[in-house]
């Protein structure tokens, strides 16, 4: 399953998203953007990724319409990267990564960062529900194929 | 940021989860497990991944406690892989990948698979909310550090 084959032929939206974003650098850069980072040097420092790899990932994020680019200061030479609306709609993905890690990858008493709202309360746990708000378990779900897409709203 | 450094030193749960699962094969195998697959040969066929890579990923998923292993049939030689409760708690992650892909990576009219409940209704859109159910935007959120973890509940 090469990049091209996956993206073009699969009818599975999980596969298409994983094909685009299933890379630790992409996900860490997007996390940093949600934390307010916008400069190449800040992403580089935060992730420790090699500069050529970071440049390639930022290019992919721009091409995918997840980031947009603007001068960091009026008349300045530095370019800043910002999440577009399409990029901001990745918030549930980043929060789901965060919440699973919080729950399963920390020992009691270990220091952990948390995402809080304006009242300094942690965000609610993401739950998969039906349209009436009833929590659904994996056993209650099935994947069906051959549905016609509503189209790209980006 | 090597695998070991990230996992041991970061206080960010997003980073720890990405370090473990931020790999397209891991995510595709977990997706397939949610679709009911349990055999090596089925994962191999579905993803097209090389057998040695698949074997390594399945070993990581077992070691991480995301999969457990049992004989596929009573007295049979084949081993089946099943999601543990820790694995099943990845459902919001898989659904968030799916929903973002559905919304942004398909053209109108393209064939797409969908996840439906027992009544054949699509699952509700995942939303990041506060504890009262109010939807939160990225701008309303901040990351704070140095909180003590409640511990690994896996």
C-alpha cells in the first residue's frame, strides 16, 4: 500500500487520514500549532526534528490546506504558519491522542500536561455516541461501504 | 527526539501516544481490529504491509496491552489478536481519524465507508466540550504543565 495507491483508491476515510497524517512528526507539529506555535524555529525546537524533515512536513501541511502561511510581522522576513479552519477541525484528533495517553501512559503521580478551558477545567472526555447522545461501544458499531460522499467541505 | 527519550521524559500525553501509535501501520491495524479482524493473514491482506513489519507491529501492540492473543479455534494452531479494554478505548481516536477524513478528503459523490450504529445511523460528530457539554474552540483552550497524574488505569 503505497502513499498514492492508498489515497486514490481506498473508500475508507480512516485510511486516507492516516495516509496523510499518520506520521509522528505531522502529529507533533499539529499539536504544537494548537499550542500556539507558528514559527519554523519553534516547531524545530519543540520536536527536535531535522530541519529538512520539518520543512518537508510543513510543505505537506500547507499543500493539504491544514496550515496557511503569512508574514510573522508586518514587513518582516519571517513566515508564520497558522492552522486553517480545516486544520482547526483536527482538534478532536489531537484531544483523542491526549486523553488516551493521559489515561494509559502515565504512572500515578507523574507530571502531566493538561488541556483546560477558560475556567481552568479539563475538557470533557471524548465519547463516541449516537445522535441522541447515547455512548456506543465498538460492539455496537459496524462499517458499511458504498455510501456516496457528501463531498469535500474544506 | 528518539523513541526512548520521548516516551520517558515528556510530560505531554499527546507526544507519548504519538510515539507509540503515530505510525500508519499501527493505526491501520487498530482500525482493522475494530472492524472485527483478528488474524495475521487478514491484517496482512487488508493493509498490504510486509509480513515482518506486521509481525513487529503486532508484537508492539501486544506489549502495549492494546491487543491480547488467544487461539483462534479450540485446539487450533492459529493465534487470534483481539482488542483489550485498553485497546477498545482507542475508539475515539479511530473515529476522529474517520470523521476528519470523511469531511475533508472525499469529493462529492465519491464512494466512502461509514461507521453506523445498530439502527444503521451514523455516529455523532465528535466534539471537544467542557464538562457542561458546551463546544470548545481551540482558542478557548490552553495547555498547562506540572499537574500530577491520576495514574495508569489500564
